[in-house]
């Protein structure tokens, strides 16, 4: 925090200094010329680079250093001999993973849950952002934003407890209402056909509001003159949204879609672990829970790491492919 405060003050002072030196003279040309060499630019923005130091340290410690443990995916981990002393087994753990009878079931469950999330969940933050952008009463808009942001801060334990309270066969509010209307109770939590949709709808309720932040920021950056010109041409609000707002936030949508595809094999571990039960295991077993079961509960640490390694490789492949296709159709992509 002290580094941030110091760097910010120095950077602000430097910005004001550069602004004063680059005042426009009467002929409309800068009084000093910009230096084009890399070293001079780095020196000029040295305080800005200083601001990145805490973030770089965080990434180094928590993202790059743990990658050393990926070696265990190719070794038979022994707690007493450590990483370097463990026996090298090559691709054995990956072979065991692919040969596991549950592999295809986990693959199906993971892909189906993520595809349902992509279809049902991904468009919702965009739609809600467009709706909030049309609200003209600032106090009401702020209240609505606070309400839809709130579920994001609830833990999965609380959300699963609320789901149990609403849908349980014995004490669930929904089933009590069904009984009062002379209907038979429905086993929402133990029926396989409901599990995937429950997972997706929990994600929708928890994260949709939070997902609007980036889209609202992108909408706020749109030039107001575009809307003024559209009004002069007689464009309705729907036409303004279709022809101005959506094309303007398209780069943001593409980037978030690419990043979402990179997490195609990631399903909320804590959420699935809490929602799963023996009656729905066939539709609840995913790579995250499998890695936990094999790596922690069964003590096969190397196999659990191999599962995570496999997920990372698939995610990387999806990101690179999606980014390549995005560039082919004329979008910027993520790099």
C-alpha cells in the first residue's frame, strides 16, 4: 500500500510536469519533442511502472512459483523425498485419467454445465447492463445495482443452504406450496434431470449482477455525440442500442467470451461439492471434484495435479483458438 501511495504521488507530479512542458505554443506545435527511444519512454513513465510492482510480485509468488509443482504430474509423489526425489513415471497419470471409467462421464458433465452457462448465463449481464443504462433516475439505478451485486458476496455455503431451504423435499418452501395446491412433492435435489439446471441457475443468480460491471464501464465510454446524432436522425432507443451501444461494446464482449472459453473445463468446485449427493453422482462428477477426491481424500496427489494440468492445457487451447478466430473476423482479441 505504501508503494502504491508513493508511486501515485510521484507519478501525478511527473504528469503535471510533462503537461506543463508540453504546452501548445502559438503555432500549434509542442514546445518539446517526444523522445521515441524505449529507454527514454521507460524513464519518463518510471513511476507508472512502479505502480505495477505489487501486482507483479503477486503474480510471481502465487501464479508462477506454484507452476514448479506441475512436475508432480509426471512423478509418483512421495511426501518424504519431495518433488525432486519422487520417482519419474512420465505420462502414467494422464493414461490412468483417460482410462478411468468416469473420464467420459466427467467430460460430459463438465462440458454440458459450461455450455448451458455459456448459453443461458453469458448474455444476461449484457442484457441487464443495457437495461440499467436506460434508467434515467440515478438514485433508483444505484439502488438496483446494489441489489443485483449483493448475491456475489454470498458464499456458496449460504447459497446452497438457501437452495435446500427452497427446494428440499421435506422442508422446502416450493414443495410445501405444491402440497397445498394438491400436487405431489418434487425431489429437486435428488433427481438427476434437475442437477445441471440448478447449478446453472445458482450461477446466474449469484454472478449476473456482478458481471454487469465491465459492460456498464464499456457503455459509459461510448461517445455521447453518437447518440445525439442518432436522435437527430430520428432513431428510436432500440435502434440506438442495436446500432450504437452493442457495436461499441463488441470488443469487450469478445474478450470476455474468449476468457470464458478458456475456463470451459472449470466448474465451481465448492458449489458442485456442496450440491452433490450419491443419488446424482453420475451427473455431478466433474474434473474439479475428481481431482479433490483422488488427490486429497485418496492421497494420489500426482493424479490430482495431472487432472489440473489437463484442464489447463484444454483451457489454453480454447483461448488460443478463440483468439485466432476473433482476429480472423476482424476483432482485436486479447493480444
